[in-house]
């Protein structure tokens, strides 16, 4: 009888070598993204650093004299946008998530709403701009104001907030709720004092990520008519405005090299706001996952 | 810093130093027939296995004889599965697991640096508690391991042979291209057995193979084990004492990581030496 | 508070919350209403046939032509190119993260990839225009124009790597451990387990991930506008400037187009096209994803 050995040719050495090659190429590919990120940041920094100064933050943009241009109007426009978006999108988003997760029965309407939100999350931001143009600028006669811009951006980030909040609420174990109901609490009381606090870190992470998305968007704001050259700071929600991403876009679009440098400097400021925000959100998520009591 | 944890690649390339010993069934002159008794295929000597600081298996010295069914019984959490998984080094995938002592397969230390776990698992196959067929067709499930290991013979013949050995051939012969998931639980488990024997291993480890199955499927697999021991050495972990009594030739009783007693099955179940064995068998504790 | 008062308050809160949730439905309805009603006005002047099948897009200059195919072609050229970049890298990253990387490596690499996702698209546009084209593409391929589809595809690809990687990672982790164990017990190496068991088992999850990333690339605006230019043409040449659906909408908005004119209505017709394409891709992707999840739960 032939020994079994002859029938199998396991070629272990070859499989091992191929396995090693595969591992290292996967690792290398993973680092490509990180590598590009590093090149991008270094590039932007080198380009923009010469123009960066405190005056840069305090001056208005200038078309004629790039040396004295600044991002004051864009910076304040962005701040106004964040403030209004925070006030509008966050409560509505969390409230929607609370309803869908804690109150709604699992029926066709709820599933339809859920599907709807998932689809909205995938709609391009410029389509939200078109909606904002028709709804806020024209129909509600808000004009090209910072309020119209903020409302448009709120609609854009609402699905993100809702989805993140729903996940955070769903992650709270049922035993929390049962314990409260068992003591005679109403549903709202249970949610407010037991479930929401437990889900808060996840919700906050989602809100921060949503807001950082809002800060970076230019397309919807261009759609509603935010101007690219604005030399004043909005004094009220109905004033015209511009925002950081729009200013960056405008400066990139010009042929003169000095404006490109200004764009890079503005990017540094923008990333200086966004990267810490993202880092805080990611760190909070990691911290929450580690210390989860359940 | 070790960047990549890959237990199989941490070992040097290559099988055991020197060719692996040929299993008894293939030798033209079997050592068993020469020496007049079954040889020890697997031996442990003072084997202790720990997860971190918790010792799950403590100083176990045990022999597993060729073409025998050896059952390992004991209450939940006593270390039976840990011991079983140490034999084909499946414990390598548990991050904190470490082993002290020796575990010999045909005289060679399984935990020695020159032992390649992948090569080892070709000789020592395993069937798990819950059937885990691949989401592929029945044919491809059985043929998978043979293909990967460069089987040069007739694959269809191998698949048929393996399915016959697992007593599944008649039921699936005309639907080999169907998904394995269309089979019942008992059939899936027999498919997993067929998959394991397709590699023509030396030893078959079975980790509570019937615990997820109904009594009828269980009975079929127990009959199967009787047939399997003609060709393979079988180590069976079970929490069902009656199953051990029905199926095995030798039984080892593990309690809290310690080997209390290991004897021929009829001896253990009728005149055990240790009082703890007696208590367990009579149901004093479970 | 009396029981009746409490019940009224509870009901009031529930209604308020329901109103908020319904807001999402209102949003979708609003989008569809706006796009449809204004597009209808467009299609009164231009036949759908000319729009969908015409090969020249020139709504703002004489002679006018309203064939949207060049924009769709530009969109798919840029997005398809982005997928060529993002899918291999994202997939390889996901395999590495889920099958090979140890926990400390994973805890560093995953957040880094998420940071990549947090960078705004204008920044990627700047990078494409100021670095990728002059320092990477033009030295290698001198016939590359200042505005070209390739630089847009490259940076959008990098932008969606985290999307692909994270969704594929989720798909791989959804494959049960028992399947991997069974494969290892059959004398397989890690490579074989990853590529011949885990990956095929996770395939529909991977497909859904790729589709979702594609939809994101299609909707990308600012990076493409900055990098790819504004010349609509029906071409497969990635080294020349093109125009996508999104960058056309931006172009018209930045100009002075009075409301009610046909040029104004092109915004909505093109927007409608864009919305339909992304909606279709997203719906298919979610359906595939749901089928994948059902198989493993």
C-alpha cells in the first residue's frame, strides 16, 4: 500500500513565503493612506506657514493686495454657522433618534423612516444645497444669509447625528431601562435620567464628527449663494456671509501664486480646528469603549 | 516590538526536523503488530496549560493509544477542551495561553520550536462542538483542505471516500453541488467529519461533537466513531458520561484541571479507583 | 403631578419627538419635490431624449446644447478612477486590520485612517491642484493638463479609502470565528484562511462597501471642481480636463444666472440626475448589505 505521503504535496515552505509576502504588502498598502496624509499635511504646512500670522486671522480678504489679506470674515462666518447648526441640528437629531429608538414600535413606518435616513446620509451635499436654495433662500425668503446656510448644513448633518445617536442608544443594555421601569418611572423619565446619560459619550462623538463635517463643506453654501468675497463679519443671522472652505476654494481658483499661499494658510487654520475636534471624538470613543460598565 | 501576531509564521519554515513518522495504518509492518499492543500515539508528561495566571490544566500525564477511542470526561470548566486543543496547537490562537511540560506526538514534542503547527494539523484533525462547514458546496467543503495541501490524486474519489467514511455519501451523492448550509445539523457535523478525514490524518480530535445535535443524529455519529477508530486514533471530549461509556475504549476523568484517573472504560465505570470519579459517575456532582 | 397630567406630558413629549423624526421624511420629500418641479420646467424646453442621449453639453454658450452624457462620463471617469485607488488599498488595509494586525497596531492605524476621512474636500482639492498635478502627474506624464481627471480621481480615492477600509473591516469581522477555526484545523496558513475562507464569506459585504464608496465618490464636489476643471467632454482620457455633474452645478451657482431661465433650470435637471444615480447606488448597496447581514445573524 502506498504511503499517504506521496499523495500530498503540501509545499509548506512556498505557502509560508507567499504568506509572508502577502502580509507585508497588506501592511504596506495600509500605510499608503497614512503616507499620503503625512505628505498632504507637510505640503500644506510648508506652503502656508509663511503667510500665517495673528494678523491673518484679524484681517479681511483682499482681491488687490494678497499680502494684507486675512480670513476674518470667513472665520467668523464659520463660527456663526457652527453655532446655529449646533442649536438646530443637535436637538432635532437627538430627539429623532430618541423617538426612533425608545418610543417607536417596530412597524412599517419606523422601518421606512430608518431606510429614509440611511438614504439621506448618502445624498451628495450639493443636493442639500439645491434644497436649501429653494426652501430657505427662496421660499422662506431668508436670502443668502448665514441662517439659510446654517439651516441647509443642519439638514446635511442631521442624518449623521441621528444614525450615531441611534447606535449609541441601542448600545445601552435593556437592563438599564427595565430597572427604571420596574421602579415606576415613565418612559420619558427613564430616557432622560438613565438611557441618555449612558449613551451620551457615543452621542457626543457623533455630534462632534457631524459638526466637523459641517465645517468642511463648501458646496451647499455656494449653492445658496454664499459670497466668495466678503469684507465684513455677520452681525446677525440674516446677514450675508462667507465661510472658511469657500474662502479656500476662491483663493485656490485664482491664478496668482500669492493666493495659493493664502489658501494654504487658511487650510492650516481650518485643520487646526478640525483635527483636534476629530482627535477628541476618536479619543472619547476609545475611552468610552474601554470603561464601559457593561 | 512584534508587529504582526501570526502564530503560524512565528515558527521557522519547515516541518519537523526530518520527515514525519508514517502513521501505523500505512506502514507495511506495523509496530503494533510487532510489539503486541497498541502504541502511544500522543503522550503528555506533566502538561500544564494556563490562560494568563489561571491554570486550566495542571500537570496532566496521559497516554493516547493508536486506533483507540479515548474519552475525556469531567464537569464544565475542568479543562477538557483546553487539553484537547493543545494537542493540535489550536490554543496558539488564544492570546494569553501558554503551556509548560511536554506533549509528544509520536515521540516528538509538539511545542518544540522546530514543530510547524500547520504541518501538525495535517496529521491531527479536529471536529468542533458546533458544526462549522464553509459557506460553499458540499463537494468544495470536503475537497478544500485536500486542494490547499496539494493533493495529487483523484479529488472526486477522495471526496466520495471521505463522505463514505463519514456515513454521509448515500444522503448527498446526488447533491454535491448544493450549499453545505442546506444540510441538517447532524448532516453538517458528519460533513465536518468528512472534511477532516479527507486529509487522511493520523489522529482525530473531537470536541463535544454531539452536544449541538438531537439524539438521533447523536446516535449516528456515535456509530460512526466506532468505524472511524479502525483507521484513526480518536480523542473524544464529552460532558455526556453515557456517551463515553458507549463509545470509548479508554476514559480519562479531569476535575478542575487535574487528571484524577485514566483507565479502560469498563474499569472506570464499574470499579473506579478514586472516590471523586465514583462521585462524578454516580451523579453526586455535575 | 397627577396621573392624568403626567400622561398628557408624556404624550406631548412623544409627539414632539415624533415630529422631529418625521422631519427626515419631510426632507426627502422636499428634495424630490424641488428637483422634480424645477426639472419639469426644464424638460418643457428640452426633450428628455436630447438631455439623456445628447453628447454635447453647452448650456451657457452658443450654440446651446443640452446633452448630459459628457457630464455623466466625467463623473464616472473621476469616480471610477477613485475606486481603482481606494478599493485595493482599502481592502488590503481591512484584511491587514482584521486578520493580521495586533491590538496595539490596530488601535493606532484605525484612528489614523479616520483622520484621513475627516479632512475637508477643499483641502484635497488644493492638494490635487498644487501638488499631485505639478509634482506627481506632470513629471511622469508630461501631456497632463493643469486640470485633469486623474488628479481628482487620485485624491477622491484617498478620501474614500477610510470608507472602504472600515466597511470591509466590519464585513470581515462579521464572519464568525468558528469558520476560521475550522479552516486552521484543516492545516491552512493564515493567508489561506484570509483569502479562501474569510474573504469569500464576506464577499457581499465587500461589494456593498465598494458600492457605498462609489456613491460617495460620485457625490464629491469641491475636490473634483478644483482638480478636474470645467470643460465637459465625452472622453476616457484621464489626463485632460473634464466636468462632472457636481462641478457643473457649482459653476452655474458661482455665476450670475437669473432665476427662471433655462440655464437656471439646468441646475435642477443635473441635480436630479445626480440624485437619481446616487440614490440607485445606495439602495442597491443597502440591499446587498442587508442580505449579507442576514446570512450571519
